[in-house]
C-alpha cells in the first residue's frame, strides 16, 4: 500500500508473447502474486512503471484496463519541467531513479536486468526495488503538489492517459489491401519527389540530414541564432522554395517509413503512445507514428462494420488561445470574424488569396520573429514593405502580453499554464531569443494541450463515440448516428470557451481526415 486507495504493481513481461507474464502487488513491504483479471478489477489507482509494456496483455485477457493507471514515469516527466526528460525517456529506465529512493547500485542493476529478462526473477531484489518505486511515487506526488502540478496531472493527464491507452489497445482498423497499395504509392511519391528535389536544389539523391540542410542554408546567408532548423524551413521564405521543398520531401519520407513500419494483428495496429510527449504536453504516437502520415495515405484507416469515421478539428486554435490569454481586441475580432488568416492576408498584408503566406507570417510574428526579419519575409512573399510594417502594429496588447510572459519566465525561472505544465530554465541572465519564443509557445501551446485533453474527456462521455486517434489538435472517431459529429463539435467548442474563461468563443468543425 502506497497511500489510501493506491496499490503498486510490479510485473515481468514475457517478451515471447506466450502468456508467461508475471504480476505482483507490493503490499505491506512484500510481494503478492496477481493476475490480469484482479489487476483490471482493482477500483483504485494502479501505480506502476512502463505500463505500455503490459497494456495489451491486460486488455487481451480482460477486454479492459484498470480504472485508474498511475505510471510513475509519466508523472515524473510531466511535472519536472525539463524537456530533456522527454528526449531521454528511451535512453533510461526506472532503475536510474531508484538510487535516491533507497535502492543500492546492486539492486538497481539487478532489477534492470531482471525486468528485461536478462536474469531470473528474484523476490528479494524485486521487493527492494518495489519499495524504492513506492518512495519515488510519494516523492513525486510531493513535488507535484509543491509545483502546482497536482490538479492537472490527476484530473486531466492521468484520465486521458487511461482513455487513450485503452483506445490504442482496442486498436485501429487498417485495410490490409489498401496498405499494400499505399506502400507502393508512397515509395513512388518519395523517389519522384527526391529526384526533382535533388535536381532543383543541387542536393545528393537522398533525404538530407539536418547537417546538410544547415550547411545549405548557411551558404545562402540564413541566420540560425536562437532558432531551430525546422523554424527556418517552415516560417522563413526561401529562394526557389528550398524550405517548402525540403519539408515536402521529409513528409514523403515520413509517410514511407510509417507505412512500412505498420504491422497488423487481426487487421489492426496498436500504437504506443506518449500522452505527455512534448514540452507542451502534446500527445504523440510512436511505433507506428501515425500522426506523421500525410493525409494522402490515411485512407488505409477504416471504421468497424456498421460505423463510420469522422474527424473534428479546432478552427484557428492557436489564434483563439492567443487572443483570449492576451486580451488583444484586434486579434479577438479577427478570430471571431471568420477565417483569421484569410482576413489578415486581405485586410492587413494585401496578399488576397494567399492564406498560407498569411498564416506563415502571423505565426512567425506570434512566436517572436524579429520585426526586421518579419518585414523582409513578408516582402519576399509579395507584400508591400510599408504595408508589412503596419500589419503587425495593430496587435499592441498581444505585444505587451508577450513581454509579460518573458518577464515572468526570467524572474521566476519557469513558465506554465493556469494548471501547471511548466517549463523550467536551465540557465540564468537575460533570455535568449530562443527562450523568449519557448516561453510564449509553452503558455499558448501548453494551454492548447490542456484544452484538447479536456475535450477528449468530454467527448468520451458522449454516447455513440469511439475515440480512435488524436491528431495533434484534432480527433478521429467512430460513430453510427448522423448527428454525433455535431455533438463532438459542440463539446470541443464548449471546453475551449470554458477553459479560456469565456474570453473568446471556441470554434471547431468537421474536416477531412483523408481524401474523399
């Protein structure tokens, strides 16, 4: 027993898939053998680590998952405020964190090898490791409370984790015949794009590495100070559209890899999911990373017999969040009036019909591109210089808000949303350009992640909805009744409006998950 209602679960997975998995409760400082039915039936929080490894075993045996799943790794990463924890999650394991909780080096080493089936199961070692895991969980709960992370994690992150893990265990139906065809199509599309890319930009006949891209951009005079390569490719205009072509080639390469990595069991794939997969708490799928598959190939996903698929997305999600958090009336008016990017292109930039350019420029501005670079980029995209200079001056309150966010980040050394999800600085002194952008994105995109996860919980309570696949800020789901998508839209809009305190009215709509 860790605390009232919680039980710690230790398991040893059978990697052969023959059903020889072993499960143990840690109760009163000793291990008691258990089984999937008992684990799933337990009404309180089941505390464990690496839950994803036994997720499908529990589901296949019982058709369900425990009512409350508390993965200590997810708790540690989500409350720590350190982006490196997410990057390193594949390189370390629970044993790395047990030393400060009372486990000796010998116990940590033996438990790691035992967990990975490198040595036989040893009750004494497992009991000592379980005691350290229990202390780690208690320490993490205390840290969450001290950092203001407790409510968000226990009321949002944890139930969403369980919801989506169950959805992934149930699996996503894939049309096998279409998969073979799409694999061939993706191979063809990739090599055709690669051939044209190589000839157009004088690049080797291979997907370029980040180093080769940066070398090319440096030679063309691009400045990388405080920005990522992806940022330069996505938001800065390029002669001969090098940025756009590079991103298109990478998208084809991603699609090819995703399709080739798809393995099916009974016509389904069961992705591994990180519910807190990014610094801003964005949900990420891995193995296979279906979110990386471009719309062109998504028709391989199918509904069950008698059901159909629908796809609901927030409309101009980030713009609405920025308008609400900053209180900028001009931004709020553009958001409320319709398609903000179309309106901004026409009324402010003089780029009528060029929504893509307007979106590119606005998001560059919103996350902190320098005024000079912004105007130069606008001119490259076809705007008049004087008009470009005036275009972003109308968002005076948003400018003040960005400064307030950066001041808080510098003064406190951390920044977050109203319900936690903070990002801690790793240095001191004046903020760098990159840190200023990161501070703004943490608040905006972190708030977006919170809204989306709350919307998932709201949608789960609707009848006739089977959640299939989160796609960043959109949701693919199954339903049988014609009016169900309207209920999902209403839930999305209601959650966004309420979370942002009614400062804006949330907007969502049905979109196309795949080509018709």
